[in-house]
């Protein structure tokens, strides 16, 4: 047990160091402008699906809008801190699940630390929706352990409102209920009833109080061609391997625990849940999409460590490689964050903060750093696929880091090696 205590202490220090570096050095990530700028607009009274064209379910944006409400000009690091708080809470819930599952206290703590480092390394410092899905899946599992089927269903319903893919979590949970010993039909009904309650509240709020039609909700939430564009992208084995690398290292200790999904019904269902949660990667193989499988992988680790001796060298190797992946990324981030700051400061002299400017493509981080107002908010929101036609270019200022096809820029500015095209 002394060795476990030393291991907990060492890897906890690594975890804290990686989190501190993430807060200090992370640049505005690719998807962050979509979520955080939408949160800003919500805090200023704009309504999703009515004033803001949005292809995602809204709960994460509403949660982040609290930061805009509390702070006048919140720094980007505050949103990283908020996401880290969500991740840490997930680690604590996992610890509670491990204790209730019969795993020893120190092993439960180490499992939580292992899980947290893996989440951080798998785009945990990249603002995303998947970390919220992780939290509510683990909360739903904890409620299921306590035989609180209605509450478990409500929490699962919330995963859908973190991101639409959360609906997939109902598959393993319904199976877990049906593999139970008592009142299977009643418990499954309570689970599904609970899952429907967030949807009912969502529809009542937006259609009843905000006058958004169901047709408009369906139109926006189906992505308006977003998935179509994604499916058109090429997929490769190397691309999938790169996205899955942290998950594979997380699963490596399971292999040495002689994991067998057929060992019992619960492990089989959790294994199915892990596979089902990976279905979105066949639409887009971004690394953070693999986070959806992390709760199920962690639960399998808990159940197997409870009955088998873990291979500590393998566990340390997995953690070392996973930590190295994140450390390398953070080093590379330093230069990117510095470039973003210089570009933002230079452009602020030309377009003051709060100016109505449409930011095309990867220039959209300026919505956050310079608080620019989006003139296409109702028409396109913060979508990457919006096509700026001639009329839009005539009526609005558009900035882009790339030339717009068949359009002549009015001005080209170079800042810290970055070309900015103004239309």
C-alpha cells in the first residue's frame, strides 16, 4: 500500500503540473469560438435557434454563459479552468463509483488520477462538449448503482443536451437494467421516463416561451449539411490510430488484467457501451470524439482491478506516454497562443473590440479575444461551412486567414507571419 501511496502522490503532481500548464499556455482551440462565443451571446440575451443559428444542443453553452455573466471581460483561461473543474468532478464521481463497486480506497484514488490524466491528454484542454458527456454518464451510472432509475434516466437525457451523440448512452444503460434481477420492465420504464423529462423541458422552453418552432429546432439540430461535409472527408487507418492513441493506452492495463467481456453480463454491457459510444468517430475521427468511450473503459478497469492483480509497470508506461503526448502538445501550444495574442492586439487597433466583423474559418478565435460581434449570427451562427456570397461581402466586413475563392480582398495585412485577408 505504501507503493500505491507513492504512485498516487507522484502522478497527482504530474496531473497538477499538466493542468497548470494547460491554464497558462493553451491557445483558443478550434471549436472554442463556437461554444464560447455562443455562450457570450446567450449571456447578452440572445436565444439559441431564434437569434443564434446553432447545430448543437445547448446545455454546455448555457453553463459557460455563466462565466460571461459573472465577469465583464473573462479571459480565455477562465473557460479552461471551468472545463477542468468539470473534468475533476468527473474524476471524483469515478472515485465514488469505484468505492461503491468494492475497489480499495487507494486503488480507487489511483484509478481516478489515471482517468484524469488520460482525459486531459485526449483533448481535455481543448474546449469540447465530450467532457460534459463524461460527467453526466458517470453520474447516471452512480445513480443506477443506487437503484435510482428515474434520476439515472434524467442524467442520461442531459447527455443528449450536451451533444446529440449522448443519445447512444441509453443503449448500454437500458441493457444494464434488463440484465438486473428485479422489476426489469418497471425500472426500464423509469429510466426512459427520466430520459424524456429533459427533452420535454427543452421543447416547452423553446417552443412555448421562446416561440421557436419544432420544425426550426429539427432543421438546426440536424446540422444543416455539417455531417454531410464531414462524411466527405477522407478517413485513414493512421487518422483513426492517432485519434484513438490515448484510449488504446488507457485500455492497455485491461489487457494485462486478462479482460474478458464475456466474464459477466455487466462487463459485456460496458464493453458494448464503449463500442457504441465510438460510432461518432466514423463521422469524424477527431481525438476528442474518443472521449465518449472513456467512462466505459474506466468502469471496466475498476471491475477488473477488483478481482485481479494489476501490472504496475504497464500502468506506469501507459501514464508516462499519455503524459508525454500532452506535454509535447502544450509546448507547441505556447507559440500558437502567442501568435493569437499578437494578431488580436494588432487587429484591435483597426477594428476595436465589439465591432461587427464576420470571421471566416480559423480566424474565428478573434470572436473571443477581441469580442467581435457576429453579423451572421441568425443566418449561420458560428458554423465553419457558411458560404460568404457577394451580397454578404458587400454588406459586412469579413476577415479570413485564407483567400476566398473568386473574391479580391480589399486589404491584406501580415501580423507575426499570419496573413489576414479583408473583404
